[in-house]
């Protein structure tokens, strides 16, 4: 976890950020976009404009997923215990990559 200093009432306080803090920011952006898309649909906005916004959300979520997988490799995979633990982590990565590739072909 990343540690940062945060000022609270004039005093510095150390705060620990979750390892997926950057992904969380992206997810919050996507959430805001989705709320905007919902409003666009309720207002019966132009279909292509709605589609463009949906594609933007998909792109943001793909980026967030990539960051989560990178953190997984930097932390969980590198810190796995022994050869069996490493093999298990590699199999998990293989399975998720198969799932990602399957989704890109549809």
C-alpha cells in the first residue's frame, strides 16, 4: 500500500491508500459517466451520442482492469509462496486473459 501525507486540521496525518487507488479513481469516473448516460437515455438523446459515451466507459473500465492486473503481478504473483504458489498465480492469469480475449472476439 502506498502511504501519503494528508493535512487534517493543520496537522499532517499519514494515510494509507489501497493498492488499487488508481483503479478506484477510474471506476469513479466511469460511474459518473454512467449516470450521465442514464440521463441521456431518459432525455431520449441521439443514439450515436449515447453509444460514444458507452464506448468511453468501456475504455475507462478496460484501463482500470489493466491496472488491477498489473498490481496483481507486482504484488500477488511476485509474493506468491514457492513454485506451487507461483504456478497457481500463473494459471489464474491465464484464465483471466482467456476471458479477456474471448470478450474481444464477440
